[in-house]
């Protein structure tokens, strides 16, 4: 089903019970009444009261407080998009796109105009990728169909990629971020990189070596810069995840799963623009359909929630976040090498 869901398939249907997926369901869907019509035909039964939860380590008080926070967010209207914001964002993308071609048209294809045009076009493409991200999360329009239509236009025509491909992979990432074998964003482990402290040691103990992982913090630069403009996107998206806990799915509650896998980068006008507001990665993962121009408003509330429950709310400078990607890869590679040689 692709009518109102962020990606309905992420729940690996059929559903056993709704209650255990309540927070994920609420987080991903805009029109819950419409989507609920499709749930009944997929229901095959309910768990008996004495059956174990699929979230055995669920933090009940944290979940309770988060649901109250979610209700507050809805009352504050923070899930409502400001369409002028997104219109201006699209306008600046088209302006940059047009400028890149006009530079070549009027100044020719000599080296300097070519380089300037390339830089302008790269900026345009990256900013378009932030916009398709907004549309893919159903956060630009109140009507889902308009989000889908514009998502296809931006993703397929401005960027030149598949909207459905992105939705499928990105939905799985949001459902289980940093969970090995469930989050496609970390599928490069173990064939290209070794990620996470525990997984790296585990790989070394098994004496597996697909790449010289102790040098992965060096060849990371080569692999990323081969991607041209998308390397910008990779650095921004991975600064919030690679340095965080990466391991098998622990079947934690929705809130704990998101908080353990994400961190923030300090707010500034430049950081907001440069990262497409993904510097608010914590808020984005907790409220994936929230329009990004409202992240800064909910951030203090999320920070208070974390403080109440003794959960670290990580927020770093931008360059520190970039450096932490490299440091994390270097550390994982060294852990793998030590386990490979000595355990």
C-alpha cells in the first residue's frame, strides 16, 4: 500500500498486534483514518495478555512521556507545514539550476565558467535532495498525494533517481536505524566497512576480512568523493549515525531505538541550510513527518524529555560531527584488527 504510508512494508506484515507498533504507526502516517481501513484485512490475530512483548526491554515511563509530548506537538500545530517555506526552497533550487546553465550559455565552456557552473549545479542538486527528503516524509503538503507527486518530480526529474527506491530504503532506515541486517544504510558492513564496536570485534573473532578495515578511515574519502554531489549528502546523513551505537536489533521501544542511533549538530542559519535541517536528526527521527522548519521549536521539549530520563542528548559542532565519522571508522577498524590478530 502506498497511499498514505511513509512505507507500509516496513512493518513486515502481517501484523500480530497493533499496540506494539503504535508509536511507529503514529510517527509514519499522516492520515491515520485512511490507513486504518487497510489494517483490518491484514490482521491475523492478537497476542494473548500473557504472551511476551516484541519490545522486551521497553521503557514504559519514557514511552508514556513521549506520547504526551507527541500530543503536545500536535496541539501546538508543529506537524503543520508552512508551504511558503517549501515554495521558496524550491524556487531557490530552480534559480540555482537555471544560473548554472546561463553561466555556460553566456560565458562559454572555458575552465573558470565550467567550474563555477559545476559548483552552482552541485549546490542545486544537494538542495533538491533535501527537498525530496521532505516530500518523501510527507511533510510538505497536508494531502499525501501532493507529497507523492512532487516527490516523484523532484527525485526523478531534478535529481534523476527513483522515488520508490528511495522510499523503500529510507523507510527501513527510519524503522530500525543502525540495526544491522535491518537498516539498509549500514549494509556496507562487512563488505566495504566494519561498523560499530561490537560488530567489528565480532567480525575479527570470526577471522573475516573482506577489506583492510584498519585503513577504512582512509579509503572512506576515496569512496565518498567518487559520488560527486551525493558525497555531500553522505557526509551530512552519516555524521548523525555512524558515530552512534550500531548493532543487531535489540527490540527496544520506538523512542529508545531512535535516540540510541541519532545525534544532533548545532543550529545556525548556515548549518540548517547546509544540512537540510538534518542537524536536528534526533527530532527528525522521533517525528519523521514533522516539517523541518519546526524542528527548532520541538528541540527544547525533546531535550527536556531526555534529561528527565537520564538519556544523553548529543549535539556537536558541524566540523566535529564530520571528524567523528572518520574517528569512528578508525576506531572500528582498530578493534577489528586487534580481534582478528589476537582473539
